[in-house]
């Protein structure tokens, strides 16, 4: 029997870091994830490589940044030459499985065909619980047709309009039960890698079971952060354009009471997910493999849920959108630990490979968490990522976040604007220092660190793409080589 650790990767969708009890949120009910954090390692500064689903998830499963895997937009297709993490693990003897969301390519591609490099032995994909239930690779839709035809018909006819889904047919229930079934039915002669993809707490924010809101503690409801946006004098043209064309002003779409209900639904979705996730943890314990499993819990990016007068995800880099939960329970770990180091989600790739005893192929931009990443900066890039670029917005938005140990610098390349926040003294990002004197050195240092990384990355990815020419005879280098 192969004694290497199992690897369980659990990804929620659009979940911000401060939505878990383990991160100090007393409003939400997340006892199972809080318990996992109490026995594992909680990373406080884990940043997505892109604040939109597809490029971020492509980074997690390839270990690469956007320029490495080529997925920049929501509907881009991962090149078929790319090999995902489970492909490498399967080559090394792991049994591999997927239940739920993958989303390393656009929705129509993924629901109709598989990427040849996905590497999954068991493949039970469902991209979105609200749409396209009849597509050939929507296994949730197939499960509903066979077992819950009433729910299947409701989704076909109402889609995202159907609120307060019943718990027994909810997407999070299906993901958890099928994942637990994979664990119990695994090949016991091999270690396994299982990718678990939830849809919660992604919008729409009202498709959680009705009873989930009763799990919330209203006396601890977090207030909106800067509900009217940045103060006068600090408003960026780039963000105002984004609000106008994509997000608009939440106050113009919702009354304050409706905005709070939106947020209540978001946190209720997190609470219900936590309940269901317990079924997977229970399966590990019942099978006696909990201690020999690397458990990684994270999300692809966050959600502004009306903080800073913004909604959802996109070309803005407040922590609500870019800083996600990352809890890692290492094999044999029993005591909780908190890490304040800078982490990027593509580090998950190297972490899983290291746990399996594999050194190659790991992209240099992916660093294993086990010894510590040693990062000076974490980078999040927006390069024409979402629907506003493909539809409403007049041109792709180009923007970059550079997060250092203390300061965060946001660059909006289209307008030439920037934001600078002191994340130690101003964690809610309310005071933009970019216009204040005395911070020129901090800005220059963060820009230089980013450019140093990009220069090395550009050379590694693009140098000698056409091959190397023979050194001509008149070259002094050629002559020196011939003498030796």
C-alpha cells in the first residue's frame, strides 16, 4: 500500500477571508471550518492571482500566473497543452477525482468537453447549479433528473430566479455527498487527490436554504465598510467608471435594508456550506485517513458585498475581493498555527506536489507552503477579466495589485491612477496614501519588486521561442569555444 498522504483540495466560490469564524467573524456559523483551522494552519494573507474565477482557478491548478497559462478572461479556454495538478499526481500513482466546480475554462467549453490535460479519473463536474442543467458534462443536472425531477424542472424553468433552494437537493449538499462517496469508495491501494468545488457563497445571494439564516448571529452583523465609497478627493476615475458600468451604486439598486439582506444571504450561504462540508471531514475520520490527508480549504477570490460601494468581483483590489481564506491541515498536524506570510493561490500547486514527494514540474512562481514562501510581495492582476470587458465596458481594464509586507499598491494602467494603503494601520483601506507626500519611496520599491518579477517571468516564458541559431564563425565567443 502506498503510504503517501491523500490530498483534498476544497474550493468555495467568491468567498472573502473575513467570512469565517476562524478569521474573527462572529456573525457567521462555521464550526467545522473553525475546527479545521484550530488543528491546521490559518494563513492570514493569502491573495488570489486574479480577482475573477477562471484565471484564478487556472492559476491554482497549474501553479502559474496569468501570463504562464494564458487564461485572462472569464470565458477564456485553458490551452489544451496545459497539464493540471491532478494530471501530474495521477502520473505519480494517485487516484484522482473531481466533484463540483472546476472552471479553468469558460462555461460552455467545460460543460461540453474536457480538457485533455485535466488528469481526473473520476469526473463529476457541474459548473453552475443555476443554468445549463442539460449539458452533457453537468453531473449535478444529471443527478437531479434521476433523483429529484421536481428540483430539476424548477432549475430549468426558473434558473437563478429560484430562491431558497431545499437543503436536500442543494448544490452544496450534492457536492458534499458525492465527495464523501468518493472517499469511501476509493482505491485503498493508492493515495487520492480529490478536488471539491462548491458554488457558495457566489451570487445570487438568495439560493441558500431558508433555514440557513437562522444560523446567523444578528447581534454580530458586520457593518458596511465605506458604504458611500472613497471620500471626496480620493475617488479614482477607474473605480467610478467600473461602478457606473458594472456594479453601479448598491444604494441605487437596493435600499439599505435590501443591501443588508444581500449580505445576510451571502453569510447564510457560507454557514450552509460549512454544515455540508462536515460530511467530507466525517468521511475522512470514519475511514481512518484524516491524519494522513493534506486538507486545503480556500476560494478563488472574494466578494465586495457592497463594501466600498462595490458589488461582487472585478477590477478592484480591496481585501474583500482579493484576500481569501486559506486553511491548510498538514498530515499529522494537530495544533493550530497562524501564518502572517504573504501567499498566492498558485502556491497551492507546489504545496500539493511537495506533499506527494514530487519536485517537478513545478513552475518557479509557485512556492510550497510547507517551508514558507519567503515572498516579499503578492501580486493580483486584472487583465480584461470579466463580462464588463466583453460587453459593456468600452475596452479591457488593465490593473495590478502589489501587496508588500505592510503596504498595498494598486495600479490602474488605463487611467494612470494608483492607490496606496497601509494595511497595518488601515486594514479597512479607508485612507489612500498615494496622494500624500512622503510615500514616494514605498511606491517606488513596490513597483521595482513587481518589475523585477515580471522581467524574470517574461524572459523565462518568451526567450528563444523560435529556437537558438548556430553561433557564427566570426563570433569571438565561437572562437573561444573552439580553443577549448
